[in-house]
């Protein structure tokens, strides 16, 4: 029998809408089940070749996925409804942009050293999807660090020096070598991979089963 929290590794990107949907579903399942967990976030870049200036979201969707303007609008409407059901606000607009997230992932790794990784991850989701802030911008990222109670000057120093860049690249390679090609990807108890946003009931059933297995 073990009383250790169940470990959940989440591979995600802060500009991935299904990542925050999946996390919100998981979080609700955790609260409903009462299972004690430890969550660790790991970096994944949906668009590693995105230029510094980013790209218009509709143009990006058309170029990457072949989505028509109507299909893109329908997808945004669906995400907005799902988010609202889970208490998360997607505020898509004609000005919405896709940006490079390598710097944001470095900030998340820095926040992990402060014991605030999940808070930083969630703050970046809100910044990008709810507040339409540029999460590739140094000033914005430093400000977000300050908003969750961390030292913005320390955050800026970590980003300026690129101190966590090698670590981010190493972690990305690790998960790529494990076969992760899309996000969200959640690994429960170091052995059960669940991809995509699978819903509160699915996560809840898995948490309950794994908790019972560990207790037995």
C-alpha cells in the first residue's frame, strides 16, 4: 500500500486550446474523486518554427490544417462553449495570433524551481486565450511572473540568459523519443498514456482505478 500522491505528467503547449480544456477536465475529476496527485508539466511546441512576429490565427489554421474560415469559426465557437462549461474563458477575435512559445516554456521551467509551475502554466493559458497577451514577449512574460507573486526581475534574467533553454530542449527530446507527437498527452503513474482532452468521466474513472490499484 502506498500513500504517495499519484503522479501525472502533462506534456502541453500554452497556445494549445485542448491542453487547457483537458487540464480543466482533469482538475474537475481530481476534485470529484478526491485522489491525491502530483502534476508535472513538460514542454511541447506546436509550432517550433513560428517566427518571432507570430502569425494571424485564421491564416495559421488555414495553412497548417487546411481549415476554411467557416470551419475555423466553428472550431473557435466549440472551444468557447467547452471552456465556459469548465470555467475558462476563450476570447477569440479577428486579431488573435499564434506565437512562438519557446520562451514561455523556459519561464515555466524557471517557475518550477520556485515551486510554482502549475500556477505559471495556468497564468500563461489565461494570458494567451483570455487576455490576448503576447506570451512570446519578454516584458509580458516578466509581468506575468510578477502577477503570480514571483520576482519579475529574476524571471527576466532567466529569460535573457537563456538559462533554461537547454533544459527545455532536453525535455522536449525526451518526450519526442517516447513517441509524443501531439498534445495534450498525460501520463498517469508513469505508465498510462492518455492523449487528447478525454472528459471528466474518463479521467475520473482512471484516477479511481489507479488509486484502488495502488492501495491494493
